[in-house]
C-alpha cells in the first residue's frame, strides 16, 4: 500500500485513480483537525509509524526530486486556497480539484505536512516562502495592477489621508513590500488571518446587543476567543515544525521574520521580531521594536528578551 501510494504520487498518469494524487493527500492532511485518530499522520505503532511518514520515506528514497515536486505542488494548492480567505470565518470555495475549506483546516494541512522533516525542508524551498532579495530585479516589480498614486509633496493632512486610503484600496504591490509579504508568501498568508471587527459575520454576531443577555454575549466572545486560540496554536506548531526540521529551514524562517521587519515600515508601527530560535525545541525568544529601531537593536548584545 505504501509503495503504491508513493508511486501514484511520483507517476500519477500511470494510475487511473491517481491523477490528482497530490490533491488527495492535501485533503487527507486537512482532515486531521476533525478526526485526528483516523488521519494519515496518526502514529499507530509509535513514533514515525504513520502512513504519511512511511509514504514520504518511500517516495524520497525512490526519487528525491519527485518528492520535492509533490510537496511544492501541495503547498502551492493550499496557499492558493488560503489566499481566498479574508478571515478565519471565511470558507475558501473548492477549486477544480475540490480542495477548499477554512483557514484552520488549510493551516492544519500544512502543519501535518511538516511532521516529516524532509517535507518541511521542501516547503521552505518553495519560491513563495520568502521575498526576493533587495538587490534583485524582481524586488522592484509591480504585481496586481499599476502602481498606486503617490503622496505629492506639500500635501495637507486631508490629502495625505486620502492618498493613503487609495494606496490601501489598491491591490497592486511591489514584489518586495509589506503587502507582498502578506499576500504572496506562505507564512504571510497564514499569519495574516484573524477575526476583523468589520467582517460581516462579526458584525452580525454582535448585532442587536440590547436583545441579548450578558450570558449570550459572553458565549459569543468565548467562541471567537477559542477559535483564535486554536488557530494560533496551529500556527505556532507549524513554525515549530519548520524550526526543528534543520538548519536550512530554520534560516529561512529567520529570513522571513527579517523581511517582516525590513518591509513593514509603512504597515506595522510596532511588531515582534523573532531573534533566536532554538534548533531542538523550536522555542523563540522575541522582543518588540519598531522597524526604525530594528537595525540598531539587532547588533546590540543582550536585548530585553521575553518568552513568547
């Protein structure tokens, strides 16, 4: 069974039921949240005995390049589905292959994908994991449309506010920018999701507060809080899996957070930069600083650190 599954992932055109084998694996990985015991990543007879782990080992032993291609295809499909979600309350409509779901299911699929260290390493090799280098030609390219209008010199506060609103409404962005970090990278698509108060579902859940008892309001808040906490745990587990996968994946995670500091000056006034990632446990030491303080603090010895 393991050899058959690995061969169908490697050569899907040879198997009638394996044309969309990578999508089938992505769907199986996404069901771990609803039914973890019967999932393909459940270790039946101890550590590293799950069906998924055995398939990864078999496929990697047969053809490492095919293994990397399969992982990249799964990551691209899941990331495309995540990009259609605006918040944790949204459901990504199934694509042509039937892959869809909310942010929690899709992030769980990536987290389970990274339970195999070689798969986690392949995930960080996807071109969309980090932004292009600052000195590359791709960094200054615009995607998503023409560049938005820039704020003219001598503009008054009202004009500045107006031009900034136009820039926020525009879908165009440079390939190396804060918007691109959120919309075009794997971790950016994951970490941007939340429960914005302007979302229709959020507004409807708190509509007519006079007609609701304090107990009902507390239950609504507790439900949203549990949903956020569950998603945050999945995000933390995913990053931990990447960090403990090896030196190269760990460096890619550091590079992503480095880009988070260097490319978010106009979007995030106060952010957390992960300055140390333990290679064994994945624990992170972090401190808060503004982007303008980042370069100075990065070279300082003994910054004020706090456990995150």
